[in-house]
């Protein structure tokens, strides 16, 4: 799996948790940026993969609670902990370890470039989501 495929899949996981409103990069990249902060704000403290996953998952869940209806649509609050765990697990295994060789410093250096990919992927996912939704709506109206 290429690095861009890893970022795209992470964006899909993020979109299943919260569907950002608007087009501002901050809103579209929020879950990714929060995951990066969860790792890099530990300031060099080396943790196990499981510790990183727990830290990221907790931060994602708190972020969801802080997001207002004007920032994102949350499709389902029930089971958000499971989705946050999946996001965190994927982030640690494929982004931190896979792309950044398990080095928080490298993650910090690469975060802007990776966020660009996450931003673009989220826009594409949202566009596809609405195209599918509109197509299914048109199909129902024809019946």
C-alpha cells in the first residue's frame, strides 16, 4: 500500500467519525491534526504502540465532544469509541510506524505534507459521498 493510499484510508476512517462542514483546511484536517498533536505533544516521551493508540483515541473522542454542529456532522455518537480506536490503531500502525518509522519527530516534520493529502482525500470522499447520495435519491424518485 502506498503512502497516499494510507492517508486516503485514514481520511475514510475520519469521515466515518465526523463529516466536516465547509472547506476550511482546519476543519477538514482536524482529526488528523489532533492525532499528530497527541503524539508530538508528549515531547520525546517514548511510549508503546498501545499507549500511543490510547492517547490518540482519547484525544479524538474529546475532539468529537468539543465539535459543534456548525463544525461537523457526527453520523453516530453510539460506538464513537470503537471508531476512534480504529482511527488511532490505523494512525499508529500505518502513519506513525509505516510512514514515519515510529519517530514522533519525523511525524512532526512531515505533518503538513501529510495533512495536505488528508485534506484532499477528505474533499474527494465528501464529493463521492454526495454524488452517491444524490444518485440514489434520483433513482428512488424514478421508481
